C-alpha cells in the first residue's frame, strides 16, 4: 500500500477540487446538488491519498455523473375537468453494486437539482446497508396536498405510464418519499401491472402487505434513525431513557421515530409540519398526531384543539429553539442552518440524528462537530427505510413474507453495522469520531471497488 505523504495528500486535494469544479461547471444553478457533492468530496481526500488507484480509474469523475437522467411531462385531468401538466424525473445514478434504488418525491419544490442531490446521496446510503442496491431517485413537482383520491390516482397513473419504461425488479426499483405513501405506491403499482400485464412484485417497494409489501417497512426509516442514534449514545454511556427529544416533521419518518423514542423511555416535546410546529411540555400525544396526519390528513395546528396545554407556532425554524437533549430532524433538506444549530448547542443538545435527507447545512454540521455534539449524518442514520425496501425485494424474489419481528431484527442489525463501519472507517482515515467522514468513506469504498472491478463503464 502506498505511503501517505504531504505530496500524495496535495495531489489528492487537487484531484478532488478539480472534479468539484467540473461538477459546478456542468451543473450550474443546482445548489442542492452542489452541496451534496461538496459534503462527500470533502471527506474523500484521505482515501485518494492512500489509494491512488481510485484516481487512476477515474472513479470520482464517473461517480458524480448520473448513468441516466430522465425528465418527462405528466399530463392529467383534475376533478373540474381541467388538464394539468407536471414535470416528472428519474435519475439513475449508479448501478455498480445493484439495481438503482431510491424513492419518488411528489412536492412543488422538486427539480433536477433536488432529485440529483437525493440520487447522489442514495448511492452511499444504499452502499452502507451492505445490501446489493445501487443509487437512484425520482419524483415530480406535483403537490398532493388538497387533492382528491381520484386526482391523485389520475396523476400517479399518468406518471407511471411514462416511468414504467425505465424501471423493473432487476433494473430500477422506486419507493416512496415525501408526498408518496402507501396510497400513491398502490396506484402506481396497479398502473405498472396493467401496462406490463404481469405481477412483478419487486418493481416497487413500500407496497401494501396484501400485495407484496413488507412488515416493518412503514416504521423502518424512523425506527432505523433511532437505532443509529442509540448506538451513538451508548458509545458515550448515554441513553434515550429520560431524555427530552425534538422531532421535526409529522410524516411517516417523524411519526415512527417518535414511536421508537417513546418505547425507549424518552419524551418527545415538539414536532412540526410545513406550516408550523407544536410544543407540548407534557409530551406529544402520538396517537393524536397519527390520526391528524395519517387518517384525517389535517394540519398539525389542529393538535392544540384537543390538547389546550400545548402551543402552536407558525413557521418551522423556531422548533430548534426548544431546549432538548436529542434532536431528530425528519422533515426536509436544509431545515437546520448554522443559527439553528447554535441554538441547539447553546441549549445543551447532546445528539443529532438526521432522519430526513440532508436536513443540516454544511455550516450547521461543522458547528455540531466542533462542539462535540454526537452527529448521525443522513446517509447513515436515514438508511433504515431503503434497507427494509431491499429486504422487501428479497421477500418478493423468494415469494415469502417475514414476520414483523424478523424484519425489525434485521433492520436493527443493519443499523448497528452501519454505525460500526462508519466508526471504523473514520478511525482508519484519521478522523476518529467523525461519523460524517466515516459514513462517506465506508459507503464510497464499496462502490468504488465494484466500479474498478467492472472496468470503465
């Protein structure tokens, strides 16, 4: 193995910087994608200094460029009979270790930059699970809020009528993300089956249990995040027991993160939606939140009508001003900026676990690390959902179903392995305790080695 010297380190830095500059030049005005690239690349200099073979094989130049980007129009008719048009995307980023795997996001903010950042992150997140899945992502700038079931069905059927050409159980396996839950997956699966004329259960994950879904998939991302954070806490002799927790969001990830937090003896005092947040000093009543968000599809502000001792505040960023021991950002990208991070630190936060994709800005991450806050980066802490999606694919391939307890045990083991592999990689490359660097390196090396083995493709 080559010796790491000042010269090899300098060469590696120049290489990484040149690739980053090329990404910026080729992808102008895509700030989210630039951020995701920079966060990864900043971690990888020690790898290239120690293993020049990755530079010689052009791994970085290839890994930052998607294998395929698909953009398409999605025409549909609303309930008033008016034609509507949205834009759909699928980015198939890297298939070195398996078929493309990643969710579909339906949200007005969706654009090429966001889908590319999510797809790029997915490469390393999927690699960290240890399962044979590559990285991809997709979605549309469609807003499901306020739409009827029939409108959502018509939109998702139109979306799948184009998307089906690019996916398959051994090619690309989408799942849900923001705005895409069991209802949307069901409509898309039905349309795919109608077009293909066969029951290819493994083409989508997050399906209903009765037609090929996996137990624990609904809970997986939230549970997995808490399992990862628990590993961080236990490494320092801490625990969730008796802790005060703030969880942003009130969707699937947030709800099941809160559920597992409660099981571990902590108290969640705040959660949010895109309009604002609630603070309940007695502890959030999770059953009320579940009914409001999963059944009645109402705003989180309705919570205070049933729990008058709680307070509702318009706007989301203020949730991080609430003192807590543990913060779990589970809503959306860049929800914790440097100012919010400093508020959390000043109020004594001990650990932060990213349940959403890239919820902390680069400046916020630096603040946490420099103040010795335990920090679980999204590509590691958020990997539980895709891990169980891959387990769903396995069950579909074998035509069988595992029990909730079996899948949950596998999920717990996967999250523990991700934590241990991230810790080990950070130590090997001189960044002991930095799980951001550790997760990036551990995820990268597995993909890079597969790319070297498969030649320049």
